[in-house]
């Protein structure tokens, strides 16, 4: 067996499992095209810049591509399942790196907790409406959690196959609607008129478009499991960002054209409470049977997104367990396939504890657990992207890289854009979370608290457990 063994058990992920398309599947599944269009794009049209929302997606794609210039070069130098956490360690040191790691843990685990609530809610309602079969959202959440754990336990290759099937179906059902609108109605170029895309709130439009890229860092999280990772991860990053940008802009262009570019925002607001804007377009152009199919595929989309986000959270937990920052047992992998099963079980268990606590409160999931946890998770990951963008610039200045265009100018532009999106996320948190609850409005304070706690924990490790502190910055093969 090639996998490295230690007194703590097998600690190495199975290498050479994933090629570029497989890694892209993980990213796009986490983005969840159908869920993103039904939820995020609808919110962007209603609360953002209305008929100009396609421009928001194009603008954010450009920001992400500028950021990717430096990110891809980091991926060529470092192969580590710790993603942005490991890059921040390499550039800004162990203390700041661990602060970023805690933000990553808070973000992805928050997303997973909210995601299980979302899956439970939609399964309960859609299956109930279509079949008459009624079952509590909590039971559906538990079923989803068990399925996610079982698939993750079987390894990244199996997960990527499940996600690939889901992704193909999601994109196909949306493209059929897109081209039906194109052939029946046509697309309006007015969506790209500056007078249109600057109407309403361009800032919120950019913020909701930015939500469409949450989780694209998964390309580096799977670097240890990828084939030829120093080539696969950069390629997958550029492909993922480009596909998200083109697909989201094209599909949103179809939607605002169908609604009427100038009337898109008012119609979006009219459907805001029901959350059925996209389904209403599908019903108008393709009828009720097709809309029902979209609702069923929405369930598949939600589950696929949950599986992908769980895999991302699991690899952060695994990376920190492997170095001893978290209990080392979380850094063990299965003998048979190298899957981080212990980290997966821990993540699912923690999520279910929170979900069950919310269930006992008696509050509807869409009233608290979903907006609170997914909103907070989104905020954490957006800020994490901004921190990583700074770390990448600092790293290439430290090593005196002379490629000033790709390693300085482009990453700086990306960093400015990510900084703006982060500021928008903080100042518009209640809108992004979709709740006016005063309790939910306080959640952003957990972000600086978590960062300070991570920094303080690293300082404590430096004094009390220097071997663990040193292990934070070691390469995977050295652990």
C-alpha cells in the first residue's frame, strides 16, 4: 500500500482519483445551478439590479478570473487539502492562517447545517404537494445526512459520479427553458444598457451574483486526490469560474428577457414571498408538467449541493485533524479507499445536533435555521476568499516573483473586487440572509470572534504544543 501509515492510522487521502472534469463537478454541484437560479438569481432580480442582473454575473466572473490568476499559481506550488486555509498559512503565518481556518470551519459547517434544513423543508413540501405523502422535514434531513455520509465514505470518485449526473440534469432542464424563451420570445439586449444595470441596487446585484461562486475553492481542496494536481487544479479553477459565469449570465438573460427587462424587478418583487419567480416563467413557456419536473430536479440539486459542500467541510476538518489542530482521529482515512470518513462522520453529527436543536425549538426551518446558517456560511466564505486573495499577493511579493501582471496586477484587481463584495455582504447581511430577525443580524459578530479565537489558539499551541504548531505549516507528505 502506498498510503502513508502512522501510529494514528492511515492519514493520507487516496491520490490520482480525480481528473479535471471530476473536480469541476464538485465545484459546479456546490454552486447548484438549478437551486442558484431558483433562489439566488430570483433574489438578485427582485432586490438587486433587476433586468441588469446578467451584467452582475459577468462582472463577478471577471473579478473571480482576476483572482484566479494568483490562485492557480499557488495551486501549482502547494498541494494541500486545506485549501484557502493552507495558502494563508504559507503566506501570512500559522496564527493568521489558523484564524482563516476557523472562519472556513464556521462557514462550511454553517452552510451544511442550513443546507440540511433546506433539504428537509423542500423535500417535505415538494414531495408532499406532488404525491400527498407527508413526512416531517426533520426526518428528511436525517435521511439526507445518512445518504451524504454513506456516499462520502465511499470516496471522492463515487461522489463525483453522483454529482456529475445531477449537474447534467440541472443544466439540461435550465437550458431547455433558456432556448425555449430564445426561440419563442427572443433575448433583449436592453439588459446590457448602463441605464438598466445601474438601476435598483447594483451593489446587491453584485452580492447575489457573488453568492453564485461560493465553494469554487473546492478545486484546491481536492488537490491531494487529483491526477497531476499542479495541472488539474488550475485548469479546473478556470473552467469552473468560466462555466459558472457564462451559464449564469446566459440563463439570467433569458429570464429577464421573458419577464421584460424594464419590468423584471417589479415582477421579481411580486413573486418574492412565494419564491416561485423562475417556476412561473417555466409554467408560462413550458407548462405545468415541465414545472413539476423542475421541482423534482430542484430536490436533486439541493442534495447534490449538500453532498459537495459536505465534502468541502470534511476536507477542512481532515486537514486540521491531520496536523493535530483538531483531534488527530479526524485526520484518519479509510484503509480501503482513503476517504476522510472520520471527518465526514464528525461533520454530519455536528450538523444534525444543531438541526435537531432547531427542530425542538418548533420554529419553521425557513424562518430561522436556513437564513441564519446559510447566510452566515455565505458571509464567512466570502470573507475567506478575500483573506486568501490578500495572502496570495503577499506570498508572491515575498518570493519576489517578477511576473507583475499575473502575480500582482490581476490579483490586486481581484482582491479589490472581493473586498467590495465582502463589504456588501457585511453591510447587507440581513438582506442576504433573507431575514429581519435581530438575532440573525448579530451573527456576523461570530466571524471576528472566531478569527480572534483561531489566532489565540495558535498562540497557545506555539507555547504549549510547539510540535503541533510546527505541523500547521508542514506539507502533507511530512505529516
